[in-house]
């Protein structure tokens, strides 16, 4: 049986599945008396063990999204993480999302999970993932410590899945967007086209988006007027990945601290070089509201 650990207060209910990447199975707004999904839920009556891609959210570490199949160079050495998803030549999302996390602490409003990857290569690390309900907000704290013998560039992100793209309005400012090739790795940074600008609330484009945006001030709002709910996202990160597959019933707004394939971009933007024993911390807050 898959373990579902519940956090609940007067405004929110969250379910976490530690064995499946430490991910969230649901985040519902209940302040109006009835539950309304802020993130896409894995049904409570569904049979079997979900994959991370069926969840409401999962953590991204020790990096986010795709890395070139050739790996990356750092301080005179070449590091080559292997592919880790069927049919995908690029290593993707690190490996924390594919591990069973351990429960360190659990109360009505706080859940702390830990993960140790001492034998992982090239990134050896320990991580802590804490979910805290604070009024109308779910606060997600991630800490990542380098337990390897060499300094390496690390990164963190979150991969939430939102429901009802056709009914959603997104507000999220940004300065630029990265184009990508057939391998979905970035080619160049450019201006944001008008139909991908969300400086003010706007409907989501339905022709498909799978790109990283930079210059994000760390705040976004998604509203579903027909359902009368909204979700605000705050993060100490400068990038987001917007994934809107055409014709599907979900979309993803992913707060991340570095662009796709940052290990191979000039200056390795957004990544944090951690010496052995050093720790990187990030926080993301999901706040519900009634419209």
C-alpha cells in the first residue's frame, strides 16, 4: 500500500506520498467548505502506486529539467549523468524524484522528509524536504547538502501540475524566454512574444509551450474564475518553466533556480557551486484564495 500522509488546517488539505519522490498527491482549498483543487490531484481511490508524473508536485534536485546527454564540464573534469527516464536521451530532473524519502517528523501541519544519496554519481548529497501548512499557505522548504568529495554546481526546483488550463488565467512577469531545439535543450535567449506575456492576467496559449523564462521576480498568480479559486506562488528563484501540452487537462508552472541545461550554458547561470559539506536552501510558498 502506498502511504499517504495528510496535512490539514481550516484552509488547506495536502497529501504527501513519501515513497514516490517525496511528492504531493494533492493540494486542495477547503476554506469555502468544499474542496477545490489548487494542484492536480492523484485520485484517492486510484489503485496502484502512482508515478511522479501522476502527482500534484514533486521536488527537482540536484538539478531541474534536462541536461545534455554528454553531461557537463566543471573544473577540468567531465561529468556524465546517465539517462533516467524511458525514451528520454537526456538525464532529467536529477534523481530525487525517483527515490523513496524517509519520514523524519509528522504532525497535523508539518511533515519533514529526508533523503540520503551517498553513492549517487556524480552528485552525492543529502536532502531535507519540509511541508508546512501556515494559514492559507503551503510552505515547501528544500535543503540540499553536498556529501561528495568535490565541489559541484547544484540546483533546485519544484514541478507542480495544475488543473484546467482552458479555464486558467496566469500572471507571472519575466524578462526573457529561451528557445529550444528538437531535443528540448535551449538554443538562445530572446524577447518574450506577446502571446506568451503574462505581466497582467492572461489566458494560457493552447498551441503548446515548453520553455524556460528568466528574470522572474519570484511571484505568480493563477486564477480559475469559473471555480472561484486562485493560487499564488512565491519562491526565492529567478526562473520558471511553463509547460502547456496541447489538448491536455493539466499544465505546469515550475519554479526553478536555473535554466534548462544550465550546466552547459555560459557561466552556468543560477546554479550554486557547493563545496563538500555545503548546503543550498530554497523555499516555495503555495497560497490559496477565494475569488
